[in-house]
């Protein structure tokens, strides 16, 4: 897929087909995260890949709106060195999600409210930060996930603010 | 450019040719940021584009290692709603940098230590967060920027840790 088209067409997907993603493809996605830039090339991340169906279901319960993780083909818990690494973690996550999208694989970050529960479940060391859990899988074209329906149609929609509302030239507000 | 190739080949570029980037291309890059996903589609960002040569030089002095901003064709100061938006800001920044890279435009985030100075200079409202300044421009193949030479050859290199060192399966450390 063309890079620019991949970037501007990427949408969050929360409803997945019950179809496995080949391990080779998972590794391609992880490598896309690996090649992300980071401040002084610290590469402050670790990826915990979860594929076990029961563990995906358990993992999905640590966030309020993370039910989509249960139906994912796999999830990547994105672990950072510290809470100062959130910007770099965002870059890394975007690389992985775009790499998936370029092969027709949808994804969505899940915010984890029950940090203690998820950290214990995943065995994350005390000095690391669990940033987010990314779900991945082939999109279900019926988009049956209730959250997805709500998010798309009611709460926020899938559109974006006009470019002019988010751009200034030379100084803020100009 | 192929999306996956764009993602895994992207490197930080700090040395730029003295060549303008057409405004149409700048807008394509901004649109790539605009289409980034964000938590509940909040789109918590604002882009302050700086092209004026003297303002780029001034902006470059607010960070310890941000000299590359002075030589950029343009810079994007990435402003977020709050410090809780750093992960989404990272996703958005990566979209813009990859969109540039797909058209042969290099980029690098500059961490801004003198936040008060940069915020006043850019006119950023008190309730917003200045996340980073992204420099953009056509790469100088001679890579003459001193920081670039140092970063590449001495301090950190441009490589990445082996994938296996940053991946676990099912739980951290496995």
C-alpha cells in the first residue's frame, strides 16, 4: 500500500474476524515498532504479545472500553521505561498500527484503567510503565462491536476537525 | 513509497539542504497529522508551522540539542491540550514524519528545555502543552550537522536493539 494512503486512511478498528494473523506478519508489525525513532535512540519500549484466546479475554477486562481486545487476533501490551516515554511510545505504536494497516490488519489502542491488575497479569516489572494495549486483527466489515457502533455514530464520529482549526502559521492563533 | 518500507526505513534527519518545501507538501504533511487516531477521537493537537528563517533560528535556541531546527525548511511546533496527550501526540507526530519521509523529506523531533521561552515565542496559551518541535526539510546527504555526526557515530548509533530483546510472548520476560 502507498505510504501516504496508508497514513491518511488508517482508522481504529475494534471488531475483528475470528481469523489468525500469521506469526510472520506479527513479527513484521513488531519490527515496524522496533524501527521507530526515539529520543537519543533510547528505544524505551518492550512489546508483550498476547495471542492466547483466554488471556486476551482476561486482558480485555482491565480497561473500561477495552472489550475489543477480547476479539483481537493478538494484542501488544506496550511497555515503556518510564512515564516520560509516552511521546516515543506513541510514535512506536503508530508505526506498528500503520504496518498492520498496510497489510489489511486493523488495530486500536486500549487504555488500561486497572493498571495494577494488568501489570500483575502481564508480569510487568515495577520500574516499567504499561502505556497501552494495542489490539490487532482482520477487520470485521460488519463492525458489530457495540463500542464501535457507539463511537462511530453517536459520541464522536470518525471524522476529523477541519485542518484550518488545528493549524497556525508562525505563532499560535495566527 | 510502499508503506512498510517507509516505516522501517525512516531515520531522523538533522541536516537539511537549503531548499524550500512547497506549501502544498507542507499541507499534505499536516493532513497526515490531522488524520491520526487519538483517544475517543479528541484530536488534542494544534500545529504551529514556522517557516520564517529568522524565527526558525530563534526557535532552535530553546532546546539543548535543537540546533537542527535552524536549518530546517519548516518546523511544526506540536501543541497538545494537556500533558496527558503525549501518547496521542507521538502518534500524530509519527504520521507527519512518515508522510514527509514518503516524499523524501527528512525530519527530527527537538526536545525543548526552555519551555517558558518557547511558549512565549510561539504564543502558546497557558492551558496548552508544547510537546515538541519537529524540523522538516530535504536531507543533506553530507549530513554535516555536528549533532548528527555525534549521534550517528559515537553516542548511540542509528541501529536498533535486536527484536528478541524487546519482545515477550504472553507475559513480560517470557
